[in-house]
């Protein structure tokens, strides 16, 4: 992977707020780039790697949100029986 492509990937990753999200995007981008380079899929490996990285990031965020909703809903149901009724 050359420096120009890596610089573009770093610039794209800066759109995400947390450092963890930036690293996840970059990891997905690099893995996608390596895979596409190994399979020799077209010359547009940068664009394909960017799309792959974005997909990996989106699935990770989706799992994180599902876990958050599940945790919140379980806390609400666990506390519902503890309310005092007058």
C-alpha cells in the first residue's frame, strides 16, 4: 500500500469522532485493500477498500447500538418490579 492511498484512508478516518472508530475504519480499509489486491479485483482497489472499510465500520456500530439498546431495555425491565406502589 503506497503512502498516497494510506494518507487518503487516514483523512477519511478523521470523519469519525472516537479514536476507536477511526482505528476500526482503518483496520477495515487495510484488510479490504489487502484482500482486493490479493484477488486482483480491478484497478480501483482504493475505492473498493474504502467501501469495505465503511461496511465493516457500519456493522460494528450497528452491533454496538444493538448491545446498548439491549442493555438499556434489560435494566428497565429489571428495575420495573422494584418500583413502590402507593
